[in-house]
C-alpha cells in the first residue's frame, strides 16, 4: 500500500485536523486509534502497517490525528468526547461522506459510541476491538484499571517519550499490548511516535481524559449494530456490554495477546460484519527485479537465543529491511522466516534477477521468482549474486561484477551465467 498524502479538515473552531485515506473500497471505515497519533507514522511500524493494510483491503479507511496531537493543531487543548465527535464529523464532511462504519481500539471506541447515540443518521455500524466502556473500575464494574495501575502510569508519564517509558508502558499493559506489540522494534517505534504525538504535559491531560471516559450510560441509546472483538477470557465483559446494547455481535480472539496471525481473521470478521466484498485479486505481468536475502546461521542463532527472542529479532530485521527498501523504492513482498523477498522496478537498486513476474497486489509469482531464490542460495555469507540479466541492465550504474561462471539452477531450465556483485 502506497503512503497517501496527508489532508487537513477544519473543525468548527478552525482547528486543523490531519487525516489520511487508505484504500478505495465501497465501504467507508473511520478507524480511530487509542491516543497515539498515527497519521504519517503507521508506515514505520510493521504491526501498524499490517493492521491498516488489512482494513484497506476491503474498505476506504480514514484515520486522523486528534486535536492537540500529531499533525493536527497543537495550539489547542485535547478535546472532550463531545469535541471529538464534532471533529470526526468535520473530517467526514471534508471528504463528502454522509454515513460510515466507525471502528477503534480500546478507549478510542468511546467517541464512536457517543457519535452513534447522538447522530445515528451518520452511523452504519460500530466495530470495537478490545472494548472498554469505562476506564476505571467501580462497584459493579471490575474491568477498568485500579489505583495501583494509576499510580504506576502517573510515574511513567514523567519519562514520556523515552524508550524506558515505552518499555515499561508495554510491560504495564501486557494484557493488551503483548504478542506482536511487545517486540524491541515496536518499543522503539512507540518511543519515537510518542515524542511526535505530544509533549509530556499534554500526555498527562490525555491520561486524565482517558481515566474519566465512561460511556456505560450511553450504550442503551445506540441503535447501530456493533461488532466486538476481544479475547475469549473477556466473555464476561462482552456480556456486560451486550446486555446494555440493542444489537451486538462478538468475535473471540484465540490466546491472550494480539499476534500478527490474529490480524487476517479479525479483518475477515470486520469485513463480513460490514458486508464488504474481498478486494479483487488483480494479476498483472510486468518486468521486475526480485531480491532474496538470507540470514547467515539463522538456525543456530535461533536455537541459541530461544523462540521468544528470535521472534523479536526477526520482527526488528523486517522493520529495518522495510525502511531500507523504502529508501530505494523497493516493495517488501514478504518474510521467508530467515530472510525476505523484495521486488524493484529497476535492477540497479538491488536484485538477484530481473524477469517477467505476475503481480498479485504486492506479491509476485512466476519463474523469475524461482530463479531469484536459486541464485540467492548460491551466494555465501556477505555475498550478493546476480544473473547476467541484472548485469546487462545496470551499465552506467557504478556497480561492478566478477564472473561466477555458469551454473545449473535446480528446477530451472538451461544453464545460467552468474556474477558476484563487487
């Protein structure tokens, strides 16, 4: 998915609201995140990118930075729920959209609940992932945070924007931020994006608003259907919400933390709920340059560091690889477990082989892909090998090659003249 331009809507008080539109499906899905600014930042996180790419596969997804944070006006105070409702509508109006599906994680869904209750004509349906109708616990409601959590959070906010804050924040919220969101690369991303979200004083005000958010009394007034996605061990909370609403559906997640593999079935559940079709598979044949990489000694290293650490290292590797690929206008096709496959539209940027491939979204298939994989397997540690096709197409690029001779490539016809990139 290409990074779209940032657009700006004007709120009722003339504050600027930064937003992006992802995908072009017939269903409009206004997706809100929990506090952190995402516009122009989600592209730096494999976790955030995978989530939003999945949504954009079947919907026209709108995301925005709340007032006071990110790229939206920073010279205004963070908005109450009522103000956030008005800001949401301002973004929709800027795009000429009358009705939409509204979704969000955690506390972000509270704005959508109030919107659905007060402006039902603008709301087709609601989607709440890990829903929280009230942030604080009280008598009769045991799913909010307690005083111990609040004390730890207040202490943490004194270190807002640092990696230390991000690491302890993830640990403090391991029940919802574990799994795919507990890697070292995500912790670094969280520290960076927090600094770009707001200053520490605004973070404290956002925490106060979060603590005081309570839409339990609003739930009965919501007429739109709502899909709730949560862990199986949160059935009691889901039943509490469902008892207070008119129309709800539930999708139960396996396990107790969000993993990458949970995203596709969650996306499918949302897609079915809103009645959207899968995005059509567009196959096209183009000339592309494919690149395969392989981590030297990956099996031995995985055994040495253990499964949990190895998973973090691979996530960090892929995140860094995505950043480098973007620098050279490449496309990250996928992880091979101990390496990656990427494609480029020009051989001088990097590549093992150039040939005709079939495009399926960002994915590629065809003989050229198999040739690239075979060429990569010939290279030793620290080496880059390429076919004669790459060499012949890179004259004038400054790249130099040394002859590696002719080779048979398993499963590929003919003998192939290969070169080491010097």
